C-alpha cells in the first residue's frame, strides 16, 4: 500500500495530489492519504464520495485524518 502524507500542505494542493495519485492506481490497488488541513479534511472525502471511490476512514482526530482509498 502506498501512503501519501499530505500533512505539510494546505488546501487545495492535497486534493490535487490525491487526484493525481488516484489516476495512477490500477484496479484493486489502494492508497492511504493522511491530511491535517481543515479544508482538505472536508474536500478530499467529499471528492472521493462524489467520484465514486471506495474509501474508509482509518483515523479521524483533532489533528489527523487518515483515509484508505481503493480503486
């Protein structure tokens, strides 16, 4: 599994990086995305749902949101 740590970045860069990473995934592959920016913590899950990606929230606390995305 590929882990993408986007905690140093602020919106909208994490969403752009997630979109680019998802384009490179093959069917059956998964990635874990780690976010800290409040805007990105809302935008990325919203995009995943809208685009139809299967995703699971692994960790969600005050500072970190970790999501596993499957294609």
